[in-house]
C-alpha cells in the first residue's frame, strides 16, 4: 500500500504536550517501518492557495497566514480551538498536499493509498478552523480530484467525532457519510438529506459506546447503500481511529480489530464502484499504540487484498441505528 508521509508533519506543536502530538505520525511511521509496512513511501508537495481555496474562503486562508505569520510561541487560532505555532502553516499546507498525493497515488494504481498526515482536517469549515484542524485535507483532496477528472466523490468518515467541516462543503459532486458519537464534540451531525444528486448521511452513535460487531455491521450497510446512491468515481476516507476503546479524546469502546473490518469493507466497495480507488486520510486517534495497530491492520488487509465480507450481523445494530439505516435506504433509493 502506498503511504504518503513527510518528516515535516512532526513540526506542528512540537514539545507542547498537546494530544494532537508529533508522536501521532513520527512514532507511528517508525513502527510501521520496523514492521515492514511502510515500504512504499510517497513524499507530498505543499497544497497551493488555489487548491486550498476550492474548500476554504480566501479570507480564512488570509486569516490563517496573518495569525500564524511570525508567531514566537503557540496561540489559539481566533476562529476556534486550534493551537497553532510558527510552523503550523507550513505543516498544514503539506498535510493538505499529502491528502492530494494519496488521491493521485490511488488514481494511478487502482489500489488504496494512505496519507499519514497532521494536523487533521475534518472539523475545518469553509471559513473556520476548529477542533485541532486548520485545513480540511480530505475535502481539499476530493476537490483536487474533481478539478482534474470531474466526477463524484464519496467521502466517508469513521472518526469518533462528526466532521462538521466536511459537512459544511458537501455538494457539487461531493457526498459525505459519517458515523460519530452523539452527544459529543462538535455537536453537529444529526440530519441526512439529498443535496441535488449528492448525499449527506449522518448516523449518530451512542456516546456511551457501541459493540464492535455493531460498528462494523453499520459500516457494511452504509457503504453499500451510499455507494449505490452516489455511484462514486473515488472514495476518500477520513480515517480517524479515536473510536477505539481507551482513546483519551474519543473512545466508543470499539475494539482495535475494527480497522481490519473497515478496510475490507471500504476496499471492497471501492473495487465494486470505482476501480479500487480509495484514499485514506488520517484524522483523529490519540492513543499511539491503538493508532499504530489500527493503521498497521489497515495496511496489512490492503496489501493482502483481503476484501471478504465481514462476519457482522445486522442484528447486532442497536434499534435506533437500525431504524436510521432503514429510513436512509428508503430516502436514497434511485
Ligand atoms: Zn476525532
């Protein structure tokens, strides 16, 4: 599996003790290398202003530049809860570039690629950075694909948190499907609706947690339904692993083995609908051991081309979520 990584990703918030730490990529990359799972590393370019501005308003990009400008120490971005420092703009540009590079890699090869990037992106709205996120890497990559090839992108998000930033830019060929804890930060992600031919699908999950089998069964169902409706040319996955039990920021009580199951289902969906094209872009995941293990499993399943159907019964899905899925299937039939 092609891995997109750059040493620059460690330079944001170094030595600050913030949960969104350099270890999330530096330690993970080192361990993947030790395990022989980081064999094929692609180095990204920086995303240019015009690429970022397909998702973010120019006045927000200017605000980020102005506020980070010549910082001597860390501060909060004025738009929300994002700590930034003097290196953040350079790192965030290359994170968006990393997501774009993962899309390019999967388009070239017809096999999945993984962007091991930070800062994460899915909370960054068109005109507002928040939730540790500066630029919406996954959405920027989706728009870069569309700018080059046209077509439709299905952006799926299995992070513990709702991607309010991605929801903010849905439409014009970009569909979004999310599971997320609720009630939980950022407090969005309740409605599902069609926006023209595009789908916005939100499945809130109990913040008290959910059985691993149910989590997997929900995604097996969602991927099939959403892909049948959207008929994507590309899948981009906001890959956040803070759903894993024990995560210090998230924690849905889900076992680390879910990453294998998700990868099987997502890669299979990509094979069935869009020539195997799927770009995974790292979002959350704050327990370094669980994050490493999740990404290692995802890479291993991908390298073995393991796309078998997961043994996860729909009966395991809680009644409320089963009802949501049933209503979705009605609404999103073509
Ligand atoms: Zn998260």
